[in-house]
């Protein structure tokens, strides 16, 4: 639990400093291919959440913004129950569904008709 709190504190510190200095870790997929991956915009999304600007956070990465509360819930439940692995808590079919959704989302956000899904 102590390690998790340290990682969260470091993440928050990075988000604050990256916003102040306008320095973000670039997406290697975007740099190599020129295409947005399903995770593009996540740093700016988390920074906006810290500022309580949920509209802007949603605009940076709508899918992950919607999935974030479920992930937080699953992780807190995992910590409370002290299970061995979070992976085994979620049925295999759900993992496949999540992967398929992320792939479709990654494809759609690179199509001009769906440019509203790109990090804005």
C-alpha cells in the first residue's frame, strides 16, 4: 500500500510539473506512425482532472475518461479484498471485450469523420 501511495504522489507531482513547464511524455506510437493510439491525451486528461476541468479531460480522451471510474473501483475493491491478482478478478471475456473496444477506438479516432475523438 505504501508503494502505491508513493507512485500516486509521484504521478501527481509529474502532472503538476508537466502542466507548469508544458512538458509531456510524447506518445511513441504517434511519433512513429503519426496516428493517435487509444491512450493519446491521457496525461492532459489526468492534468485536467486534477484541475477539476472534467469537460476538457473528457475531450482529451473520452474512452479512458469514461473507463477511469470503473478502473478505480476495481482497484480499490482489489486492495480491500487483498486478492492475489486483479487480472483474475475480471472474467476473460471482459478482457477481450476491453481489448476490442480499445482497438476500435484507436482506429476510429484516426478517421476524419471521427476527429472529435482525437485529443483536442
